[in-house]
């Protein structure tokens, strides 16, 4: 019983000491390391105190006296120094291994299976990279080097070997000509995954879990044989109770779990690449991985695709009508379309006359331009496999899992860029590019304008649009402009649709066709100069325009009187003020610590003043107290420096 009381007392003392140490350090240090150090300090205090008191001239005290008061002061100072030592050890621990770097005991036990699976996946990925000859790019300081077809093919094959998530990553990278050279874009554009279809029983179970009833109860007819199978889901033919023919897109049961586990790997590899490699920092792999995770999460939620189907109505172009009552996050039901994708419709296209093919090409380009420049919601992957030629000689768009969005300002800038390209106006095109992209502070606009003008002339001489877009991205990247992901997707959509238009009309002149369609776009609401958009802009800013003459007169009067002054608010932002406040706090801590240390050393070495004990002077006691404060303040400042936190 006595032993249990001692253990409880020791545990309580350790908790009190740990709490005091954390408060003195001023930062949320992990409790496991705090409690371990507290137990050590608590166990070491008694024997050290027994040894130190006689050395300091403090003998055994039987009753209250001045000597007893001195002994109490010495014991208190000794205990405070023991806690300060723990504070110092915690500060050193935070500098070497910050809290959160290593998992806690409970988390370590709970996450062991996941860590084991992750480790096995890491080894699999490393083996793939080594087998494809890409392992050298993981070494620190290694740059991507020249863009060669061999490395591009190796990257494509490695991503294909990695499975569904890495195939999707490669397909996303294929839409970013601002990040990768053209040879990589071409190779990654061919990526696909060969995945066998799911068994019919698992598909039926998924539908029942998502929609609350079996396919036989929901549909008048359901075909267990999939119409098409992809890496994330597969499509089955069905008939609604009312007799309407539909297709049911069913997500693979393990798709989300597989993608979630692989996304964790992708994010960790992205952080590693950006931290350790030059090419990772130049590409911004962390932001790239975050954007990829968001887009893939949308693709896994079929409710997003359902909303995209509703939002991307394209006039004369058919978009499948979704059926929300038979859809969920992992099941999507939409109208069945009777036709064949353009990528496999060579015979059907050959049977059409020239005028019909020309009309279809015009309708497709007009639909794409309307999405990009008017509605702002566009199909981001219009290759030949996602455009269907229907039996009634109309076109339909498929697969709305990949949809981009651009706001009104970006749409106007994109429209002005396309018009400038049509007019062969390099200055206007450069101005539109600077509005559309994110220019650096030291941009040489004249040099960029010369390059853009040269590209425009090459485009007018017959350069394919896709090649022109790749060359344009090369130019803007060389000049330091950053390309937002959705703007890159918009350019990629324009480049991809050119190849699809060529399937419809091999002799198509894209520039002439776009010029003939511009009046229709303007009448549909595109806010270009001369349209109602300018009137709306003036009306919105009319109050400021009315005040402008009075302000100009005031500026002129102050300038004439010599009283014109310019004030700059250097710390107007809340973040800047927090940074300055944190910096001042750290400086104050360091100054106080240095002052207390200097005074403490002086008092400790002083030979003046009365004796507190036969061995210890009062001045020495005061010096040791000041050194205690200096030590704690120094530890607190040290932790703030290493953790990058504001006090």
C-alpha cells in the first residue's frame, strides 16, 4: 500500500513538473516526452538535493529559524533549476525532433498496419522506377535534363505500371504543357490502363448499397455484361421502368480505397521531391499533387459529374441527360446514346458528304468556344474518344468527369487573346497573356511581345494550333509567367479539340472557322470591347468616375503648393503585422535573456553582500536566480526560432 502511495505521489509530481515545464516553454510540447523527462527529474531531485544541500552549507533544520528560511530559499531555487533543466532538455528535443515529427505511442500502434502497407507500396514504386531507369532522378540536386523521347516513354511506362492513380496522374500531366516538354505531353497522352471488368455480383451489390434496391427492382432490364470498363468504373446498359434506354456507370468497389491510399503516397513523394530535388522545386510538386488530389476526388464523386452534365449543355451538341433518382456518389445513370466515338468512326465519317462534315466541325468548335468564353464551364478532355457521332448525324459529348471552370475576367482575357491572334497583333496578345497568367515582377514585356509576335506569324503560316499552344507555353515559362491550372486546362481543351476537328474535316482551316464563328459568340453574351459588357463595367464604376475630376483637381493644387505627400503603409496586412509583432517579441526575449544572464553572472561572481548560508552569499543566490530566468527565456526563444511560431 505504501509503495502504491509513493508511485501515485511520484506520478502527481511528474504531472505538475511537466505542466510547469510546458508553461515555461510557451509551446505545446508533446506529453509523452514531457512526462518521461518529468519522471526522470522527479526521481533525480531527491538524491541530488541530499548531496547539494551540505555542499551549499545548509544543514539539518529542526525548528523554524533564519537558517530554516535560508534552507527553504535554497531548496526552492534548486527545485526551480531542476524544472529549468527539463525546460532546456525539451527545447533541445524540439530543435532536433519537433513535436509531431514522430508519431505518439497510441498513434504508432494504431497506424502500424497502414505504415506496413505504405512501406510495401513504396518498395513497389521504387522497384518500378529502378526497372524503368528513373531512379537517378530521386537523387538530390539532379535536374530533369534534356527532354528526350526515351525518358518520356520510361515515365509513361512507369506510371502505367503504378496502377490506376498513377495513370490518372500521367493523364493529368498530359494536360499541362506549361510544366512538361512537348515530348512528354505526347507520350503521356497515350496513357491508358487495361483493367478487367468487375464481376456482375459485385456490380449488383454496389448498386444496391448506393441506391437502396437491387438492379432488378430499379430497372426494367439490366445487362450484367459491361458496355465498357475503365480503371475507376464501368458502364452497363439498362432500361428504366418507363422504357427509356439508359447506361449505368458504376464505380469499382475498391476504387476509392485504392486511390486514397495511393494519393497519400503521391503527396509524400511530392513533398520529398520538392524538398530534395531541383526538378521537384521547379515544378512545384506539392501544389501539383494537391491539385491532382482535388480533381481525382471530384472524379470519384459521380454527383459532380451529374452536375457537370446539367451545366455543360451545348446547344446543337447532344449531352446525355442524367437521371438523379437513379444516381448517387458512386452510381450515375444517364440517357443511352446510339452512335460511335469519332476515334472509331472512320467508316461512318467517310459515308457523310463534305458539307455535313463541315457543319459538324462548326457545331463542335462553336460549342467548345461557348463553353470556354461564355458559360465558363468546359469539357477539359475532348479527344476523339469523348465525342460521339450519332446515327442521326449529330454529335454528342461523353465523359464529364474532367471539367474545367474559368471566371468572367479570365474568359474575357482569353477571348481578347484569341482575337489578337486572329488579328496578328503581338502587343494585344501579350497584354491579354499578362492579364490571363501571373507575370513576375521583373517581366521584360517587350522581349515577350517580340516572341509572341513571331509565334503569331508562324501560326498564320499554317502552324497547327496544338503546336502553337505548346510553343506559346514554352515562351511564357521562359519569361517567368506562371500558368494557373484551369487556364492550362482551357488551352489544353483548345489543343485537343483541334485533333478532333481534323477527324471531322481534314481540310479544316481553324483560323478561318473561328473568325466566322466570332459574331455568334458575341451575340451569345461574350463581354468584348464594344459589347454591353463595357457598359456594365462603366455603370459599376460610375461613382468612382464622378469623384475622379475633384480628386485630380485636389492633387494638382497640392502639387502647385508643394504640399503633395505620399504615404506608404508598409505593414497594412494582418499577416505582416503578425510577423513584425512575433519578430519584436523574439527580440525582446533575447534582450531580456541576455540582460538577466549578464547581471546574473556579475552577481554570482560578486564577493559583496551578507551570507545566506555559511557557503552561499545572498548576492550569489540572486545571481543564480537571474541566471535561472535567463536560461528559461533563452530556451523559450530557441524553441520559437526552430518551430517558426509567434509567441
